[in-house]
C-alpha cells in the first residue's frame, strides 16, 4: 500500500520533516516514490517559508489510492489553513 507520510531529517533540536509518498513497507527515512513537501516544526510562526506542499501531486496520489497518516493529515491541514489566511 502507498502512504503519504513524514520522513525525519536534520540535526538534534533542528529537525525537519519531508512529506513523502512511499510504500508502507519502506523504512521511515528509506526509499520513497516522490517528495511532495516539507515542514519545519521549530519555526515560531507558520508561514510559507517553513512549510511547502505540492497540493496537485498530493491530490494525484490520493486519487490513485494513497493513504495519509494521522500526523501528516494534521500538518497538511495546518499548511492549507495558513495558505487560506494569505
């Protein structure tokens, strides 16, 4: 099964997440199909500089049967809400 999930990267106390499309059997930071965005959780305010999402690619993968994990869904909702405020 294909999932849209987070991949942890960075250093201690300066980590960030890549939003990726990957096979559910692949390891968290391992092989992935496509990177569709990123998220920096350590920024104090939410803006376009600390989170980006390719919504067209996300919708493409959802239409083709990809499942979104719970944590990723929360982050995607934050990104969409911040884009709507602008």
